[in-house]
C-alpha cells in the first residue's frame, strides 16, 4: 500500500476517534451513529412487495458486533466466502449473458430493503435499455455508521472473490459494478483486493452513485487510486454538491467530504471520470427513473 494511503487511513481513523468522543458528550448526531432517522441512506423494512427471488450474491449474517461494538465474523464464515440467494446467477446457475452487472446497495438496508433496492434499480436500468443480467450484492448494512463502514470494507474481499471466481468460469463475460452510497466502500475495497491479488482484468467498470467514501480516497494520493488505475477498466463517479444526506450525515460522521458530493480531491486515476449530476432529486434517487442511470448506461 502506498505511503499516502497509510497516511489517509490514519487521518480517517483520527476523524472517527474525534466523532466518537463527541458522541459521548452528546454533540454528535445520534441518528448517524445508530443507523436510524433521517440520516439513514437505506431502506429498513423495504417495500410493499419485496422481490425475494431477485438473484443475488449475499453475505448476510456474516458479520455481527459484540456488546461493546466490535465487529467480528460469525461462525462458519471467513474473509472471502459468500452465498447465493434468489433465482440464481446467470453464468453460475444458468446460461450467462454478454455482461453481468452487480449492484451494491448502501447503508441501513436490511435484507428486505436490499432486494427492494435491487428490484427498483433493475427496473430503471431496463427502462434505459440495459438488457444484460443484473444481480445484487447484499451485505450486513443495517448497523450503526461506524460498524457499517467497517463491515462494508470487510465485504470487499468477498465481492472480489466472487468476481474472480465468476470470471474464471465465464472468461468472456464483461463484469460491471454499480454501487450506491456506502456500497461504494464495498466496491472500492473489492477493487483494492483484486489489485492486490494481481487480478487486473476481471472488472470492466465501476460506477459510483452518491458514493459515501472520502473524496481523496479515489485519488492517486489516496487509498484506492492506484488500485483503481490497475484493476478496473473505467471508473465513473456520479456526484452532486447538494446531496443532502452526504452533506450533513457524512460530513458530520467523517468530518470531511464524500466523493459523492465533492468528486475526486487530488490527482484522479487515468481511467477515472467525475460526472456532476446536479439534476438528481436526492441521495435516494440516483437509480430512480428521474436519476442518472441514462448517463451510467451511456458509458458501458
């Protein structure tokens, strides 16, 4: 890992220690830390008719927290295992398509909220003319903010392991990630892991929608920049300055700016492009009918 990434990780850890200190004195937003209220970038409880058969890779139940808040892997799980749920993954359980899009949901989605998010996003992609197989990546996002960010990053090697195994079985299929909100950290951690393993040709593209990752982390001076350049075909970041969730919730929790409301802070990787999508109505609408999926599909 480059020295710059180590320094950035130290700054991030320092921010978290400061916020935890503020929280104990009642100065931090309890809704952010607890994963509830208007700060929640997810969908606990889901929708009226959850599409439980939606095909997905899942790591639900792989992580839990101790009574004092430490994250741990649950029994029977390790750093890279995963399961399947729903109707099955094209290329694993049925014939593959030309591409496979893996959509990673954001924070505070429980299992039902995750499948609702996948179903809604799939409808939007289909309406924009994307007719390739679309699957979800469901992870333990319904914890308080700091635990959820750690769990998101720990899910990166699991998503990377699936991606490499999938490409080994389907070398001719183009694999793409699309990640919303805190799902960006899952996807970026997966890119980091693919790069560390030397698997530089498994992932064709990564699209970040309102990404809840530090704005400098995607730069060449940051944690993920060199790995982005090495292990992804193209990265497209869709951001807006008026993203109210990131402006308040992320800014309060991390004492900094997110890539989803500021773009890349620093030297961008050569294969990275920022897209200012100020027309998107809110943080929850990037993948909605009036969001920016038409721009995402145009880059494929």
